[in-house]
């Protein structure tokens, strides 16, 4: 049984990664990341309870598809138990047990921050995650060069009224940090947004939306 009871290697999640990360990066930038750049992600669980790699999990998929090299992967997980399993499963990758934003701030302060892709896979609704997304975009506006930013949010779940893309963008525009990023960071929102059922056995009760932002200096 997975610690967080979600299967981050399920086919729905793999398809979503292809549509929102791999194909979008290749469309705007190239087939693979420059060797001196990094891939940052809220990684979730990538190892089994025995510390073995999960087939089709995020680092396995992106490395196998040739998008990144192992040393370019920076996986941030706030749950220490999941972090330990990830380290055991993929000891050659970069793992950080911290809040996602704080982890990037620390690496940037140590001159070890050069993201080409930032994947913010939030287990939150737009109402709960809008401020955090805005803070991330503002930070990347000031610290990153060419970068692809993906924001994953819950659009529908039990006891939560379903939301659409227009609702999310209108909500984000209420935050000063989002408006700052859009005006100063040369960000562009990719056409439309990607929708899919959530990962794992509970997927039919949760509907996700991915919003892709592109920054080209």
C-alpha cells in the first residue's frame, strides 16, 4: 500500500504529464532541458513502501522519455515518510523534504537554482491554492530565465462546486503577485487548460485542471 494512498504512476497521471509537461516543453523550447538547467516538482510518492521505484512515476517517465537527465530532477515532498521512500527508491536524484516554495528560495540563495520546468502539483482547489500559485509565479519572475510553469489544481470534488478555467484565471487576477508576474515576467498562458480525473482509485470523485504558463526572456 502506498503511504499517501494515491498512485502517482497510474496511466491517467502519466498521460497528464505528457500533455502538460513533456509536449508543452517540447512545443515551446526543445526536445530536452539544457544540461545546466533543472526540473523542479512537487513530486508526491515515487517509491513503494519497501523503497522500490514505482513504475511510471514522475522521474521514471521523464527520464525514460528523454526530457531530463537524472541529475536535473529536483523532487520536493513535505511529508517526511514519503520523502524517505523516494530517496530509497531513487538515491541518485535530488530530493528535498520541505515546502516547495521555501525549498526553491533556499536553493536560489545558495546560487543553485536554474529551473527550466517547475511543476506545482497542488492537492488544493483554486480557492485554497491561488495565493500560493501567485507567490510561485512572482518568485520565478524575479529569479528564473526561460521556464515552463505548470499549476495543477482540483476543479471538482465532493462538497466543492465544480470550477472552470475562467474561474481560476479570474481568481488568480485578484492576487497582486499574480498581476505583478503577468505584467513584469513576460508570462504567457498556454491555450486552454488540461482536465483529467484524479489519480488512483478515488479519481472518479476528483477532477483536476492543469494550467500551463510559459516565460521566454
